[in-house]
């Protein structure tokens, strides 16, 4: 019996040893095959990489870029948004070379072929890069193969920057600068950089600042100010406009008479779409009267609703300034019991870009309401029951509402301001009372609603670093454009490059709106998780994207 037991034990031991050996063998084999597979994969990857390097090298040698040629994608038609040039009507006043006056130590704007300090362009200029009149920036950088054998088309913009040849003799230039419409962070940066570029870089004769917007051309009490680099030296640290601005007021005859009287040959107009419409009328009138005057617009509005450009200056500062208002609302909402709700009203007459960008960047907003998306108060998609749910979850809620939202509830106003812009009903107060009513009806504790209206605080702040940089680029390129003889144009950033845009095209689709079916709104929904109350797309409607965030 004992023997049998011993045999059983040794059999069990042998079986266990066999099993572990088999397992070990299996593991080793598996590891080996995994190693082999891995080294095979590495070899294939290395082979592919080396083939790619060889291919890239040979393409580069042939003067082509690296990468794979897409045979199914090509850009067949490019349509240039041409900018008018004074050279088509008037003889150029200057035969010399465009030099940076503040760098040309030995010869300033003479017709000598080269300056002793010129280094980089090799053609007598002090600029590292002069932009040729044929350089363009492609507008539609997003491309896919055209369906059904069609062609891919895009528009293109004239690239901004210093030109080799100037239309105006800089020392004969008397320029005027005017700021129109609502305030916007960065106005002073633009005024300052226009003045400095005109005087330091080009050596212009005189720069006049027109006070109080378009009305300053004919209001005796607001005499123009002569701008010098000393006078404008510190203005960029302040919000608002050194020159003053106004709504309403535009008189073409008196404006042109002013230009004639002061022998102004370059006019810089800083303003939104309304201001640009006025600027183009001045340009047309000057052409009609055969006046050799260049007119340039510089797009301004915190609303960011000027079409085609990546963004308008002041928008980024406004979005940044809105953050502290949103944080204030969150603190008030979270600390005031019961059921704290903070509402922040932000500017945005017909476009909700400030509100959506402030909401997205803050990350603290539970409900964002903008003019482009109808407000639904109650029911399945209602914002009031949604707020109640959010308050139940986290104890409080933060709402951001653009001033132009809710027209469908409050009715369209028939009143207008001096510029003809619609006056807006009080959406902030309306929301506050609707929230209070709803909570009183549906929650025994009611709600504690705090309303924050930081509108003018946001609009009157100084420009942040990003906007200051942008204003500098806009002003310099505006001067380069007018000095070269372009006219009736506006400057802006398109696909992160500075371009010149013909004003009629720019204003044709301005003010622009956020696409209710685009990705910006989709991002807001993903962050707030609020119900989507956008009207459904009509059959055949195509989604377009808000240029700011694609
Ligand atoms: N179509 C137009 N033609 C000429 N001037 C205009 C036009 N629209 C607006 N303006 C003038 O432009 C200035 C600014 O207009 P406004 O609408 O207040 O601001 P924004 O230019 O920012 O849209 C005002 O002096 C206004 O009278
Ligand atoms: O009270 P004001 O000065 O008329 O300005 C209010 C409006 O100004 C804006 O900031 C836009 O101004 P602009 O169109 O002049 O750029 C809107 O958002 C707002 O409705």
C-alpha cells in the first residue's frame, strides 16, 4: 500500500515536472516567436523608413518637397482678390528704392541704386524681405479631392509687406488717422504704430489724428491733433482711443474737403464693417475727383465679426478680460446658497464669438447662450430644467449670455443707435427673472441669482500681448500697402499671414456669424453639455466653419 502511495507520489511529481517543462517550453517558444515577430516588424519599419529617406532625398534633389504626392488632389483654379492700385490712375511720385529710413545711415530715399548699409536683399533695400506684387496667400487651406472629376478652386489674397517700389514719395506724405465706432482694446497700439512706421520707417512729412470718428472731419470743436512719436509714446498702455471715437456721422463732401484742405494723401481708417463701408466711399469719391489719395481700413471690433480674417484685433483681449467676470460669477454662484446661479452678459450684437470663446477658454460655464442659437426656456431641451439639473449635480451653475441672444423670445427691436445698429433688448435681466420664476415654481428653496454685466470693462481694457503684437503687424502693413500705392483695401491676418483685402469683398459678408452647425458650437456643447437648440440644417445646406477655430 505504502509502495503504491510512493509510486503515485512519484508519478504525480513526474507529471508536474512534465507539465511545467511543457509550460516553460510553450512560454519560451511563444516569447521566441514574439521576439521574431517584433524583429521582423522592426526590420520592415526600418526598410520602409530607409526607402522613404531615399525617396525624400531624390524628391528634394529634384527641387520637390518631401512626402507622398497625392495624385487625387490638386488645386486647379486660384482666383485673386485684386486690390486697386493708384498706379493705374496716377504716375508714381517716387523713383527710388524702398529703404528702411531708420536704417539708411548714408542715404535717405534718394534714387541711388543702393544704400551702404543694405545687407540682405542684395538689391539696395535695407529690408530682409521685400514682397513681390505677385505673392499671394491661398485662402482655402483645407482641401480634399474634388468629387466627380470636378476642379478644386480657391481664392487668394495679395500678400502684405514692404514693396520694392513706392507710389508715394514718403517725404511728401501727409497722413490722417481716424478711429470710428465702438471702443476696442488695441486702438491706441494701432495709432501709435501707424505714427511710428510713417515717421520712423518712411520719414513721412506729417501725421494728423482726426478726433471723434468720422464726425471729426467736419466738427469745428474737434480740431485734428498732429501726431508725433513723442506724443504717442505711451498711449498703448491705455485702453480706448487717444483720438476719441463716435457712432453716427459721415459726410462724404465735408470729408473730402478736409482731405483737400490739409493736403492729405494717405488716410488710415480704423473701424468695423460700417466704418469700412464709409472708407470705401471716401476712396471712390477720391477716384471720382481724381485725387491721388490712398485709403486703407484696419478692421476693429471685439465682436470678431469681420469676415475672412482670422480674427479682429481686440477680440483676444476681450475674451481674456471676460475670464475674471466668469470667475466672479462662479464664486458668487458657488458661495451663495441655496441654488446659486451666476449670469454673465457679454457683448456680441449679432455674433456670439466673444461669449463662446470666453466660455470655452474658461471651462467654468454650464450654459452659453448666443444670438446664432435660439433660446428654448422650458421642455425637454429647455435651458431652465437643464440649469436645475446642473444645480442639483454640482450645487450651482454659471451662465454666459451674449447681449444679442434671445431675439426670438424678446422680439426684434425697432430702435437703432446713431450708426443705424439695432438697439438690443435686455436679455440678461430677462433671463434672471425667468430663472427666478422657474426655480420658485419647481424647487421649494428657489434660486439665488447673481447677475454680472462687465460689458464696458471688457471693451475698454488695454490690449493683451497677442493683440498688441497683432496691432503692430496690422499698422506696419497698412503703411507698407499705402506707400506702395494700393488703395481701397483693408489689412488682416488670413491663415496666419498678413494680407491686403479689397474692402467691398470684406464687407460683403460682414458681420459674420458663428455657424450653428460648425465645430465651434460643437465644442461649446461638448464642454457645457447643454441641450443643442440649433435649428436643424435645411436640406442641401453645407456646414461652414467659423474662421477662428476650425
Ligand atoms: N454704409 C456706411 N457708409 C458710410 N459710413 C458708415 C456706413 N455705415 C456706418 N458708417 C459710419 O461708420 C462709423 C462707425 O459705424 P458703426 O456701425 O458705429 O461701427 P463699426 O464700424 O464698428 O461697425 C459711424 O460714423 C457710421 O456713421
Ligand atoms: O454701447 P455701444 O458703445 O454702442 O456699444 C455696444 C456694441 O459695441 C460692440 O462692441 C460692437 O461695436 P463695433 O461694431 O463698433 O465694433 C457690440 O458688441 C456692442 O453691441
